[in-house]
């Protein structure tokens, strides 16, 4: 195998075969984390490890030891390009629709690096609440369906409203808003992304004001900017949500990126 290629799939620390992967063709009971690797290292490694641990405890009642996860990450990154996209998935070989205990398997996939779209984006506002929103789990057909429907309606993506009419998150993004002085995080049940965790703790160290409040469509006209973030990027500008335009906020975007870049890169 030529490891100059960014593409690799490892299962439990070794190259995966077609037979290994066949069982995953119909597997929706699993969880994962995604990261950008730069110079063989990644930001927020502690957040990724904790995400995998807590999600495994939630879905399977057990978790792989941290050193096992680290060693399998090292095996996947060894000899590959310095910059990559990385996805780590944990699942049970017993499959779905069973309570059988077959232990846990860990799948690592790598691909070309990404920094996400440049934006600005227009987001449709749609009612949707994710199952187990605090877990980054797979098999979420609703997110792709709502993304496709938003694009068909002339938007770039979709932002979700919970049953109380509050913004929560977007399809594969966390939402962030700007009031001109403080970063505003929507208060709702969401997946707290690793990039969000990095940005929040670095903004705190920078002394930037942050607040978590209910944000509804009626609140949008009073805001000074909006952005989305995920494992690709700490900030893509959003210029419209639904029918409401949002002003460009270069200071806000620069602040999000500066906070993220202050986080050191760490080797597994």
C-alpha cells in the first residue's frame, strides 16, 4: 500500500479488508469523531478522546482504553501524509437489532485534508431535534434529507429549531452568533462539537465575552453576525437564516479563527 496516498481504512489497528467492511454496509448503531490532522497532529485530542469514551459508555456501557485508541490512531497516521482528514468510528461487531455483547471495534479512516466551504452560507430554518443530541452517532438520515431539501429550496444548508422554537445546531455544524461584543451560543440540546469546545476554552483565555441564551428567529435582526463551525473549520460566515439577512462580521470570524489556532497541535 502506498502511504503517500491520504486514503486509509484501519480496523482495530490493521488495514481493513473488504470482508471486514461488508458488515458495516448496514450499521447505524455506532458513534464517531472527526478531526483535521496537520503535521501528523490534531487539536483538541483530549476532547476527541473524551467524546469517544462518553459516547461508548452511553451506547455500549463500556469504552475502549484510552491507550488502545491512541495506539490505533498512531498506526493509522504512521507513514501517511502530514495533513489529513480523520474519522474514528466505534461500533459493536454484533451489529444492530440485538443486545448481544461482542465487544467494541474501532475503525479509523483518513482522507484528504479539508478546510470547509468559504461561505457565506444561507441556511433554511427547519424544525428538527436529533435523537441523543449529545452523541455524535451515525445513521442520521434526517440530516441529509433536510440538507437536500434546503438546497432544493435555494439554501446552502439547514439550521434546526427545537420544539420551543429555539435554534440548536445545523446539519453537521454548531451555530455561533455575534452581538457586537460577545460570542452568543444558542441554548438548546446540541452536540457540543470538539471545535466548539476548543473555541470556547480559548476565547475564555483571550478574555472574550461569551454567553449562552435562547436564540429564536425573532432574535436574528438584533444580532451582528453568525457563523457555523465543525471539524473542518472554526468559522464559516452565515449571511442569511430563513428570510432574515445577517451582516458580515469579519471581526467575529477573525476572533473564532484566532481562538482555534491558539490551541496547540498534539500527537496521539
